[in-house]
């Protein structure tokens, strides 16, 4: 709980979010997870949750534990495929960073480009390259 609180405060400030805490159910999920990737893995999960959360509290829905489908760390993907080519690994990381920025910016492309430190045209080109489109729902 102390590390979770520390990372919540750290990433709430960095992302200008007002996350007040974590629900009991979400904390229970974190406590029951095995954490093979150590503290850095916990930090990454909390950072992602803060960026994606739209409410005042982190809920189980905003937690993406590495065992969740589609959220395996690159090391797990590489291990399952054998050795991954560097270009492939970079593209996966770049696509994930773009999606994360778009979600944090509520799909406002100018804001997402600013968060990524790139210009708007570069963002549009990368979105096209990776087939990223806004999900209408």
C-alpha cells in the first residue's frame, strides 16, 4: 500500500490528475498479483492506471496487470516469439506510447502530440502507420 500511494501521488502530479486513491477491490487485485517484475512492474501498472483513469479513484477497470490479455510486457512477447527484432520492439513501444498519449488527451491529437513531444503531422503519420483510429463507442 505504501508504494501504491507513492506512485499514485507521483503520477497524479506528473499527469495533472486529481486521483484521490484506489478502491479496496483494486487494491486487493494488486495485493493478490504475484509481481514477478518487481517494483518497476508495479510502478508501470500504477502509471498506466493514473493516465487512463477518468474518475477520482483507481478502480479494477483501470488496472492492467501484465497477465491481462494484450498487455504483456515486451519481454514476455519476445520470450514467446524467440528473439524479437529491434525494429519490431521499437514499433510496439511507439504504438503503445501513442495510444497512451491519445487516451490521456481524450483523443485530442494536438494535446497528444504535445504530450509525446512531437508535432501534429508526425502524430498523424504514426497513427496512419500503425492503423490507430479513435474508437467510437
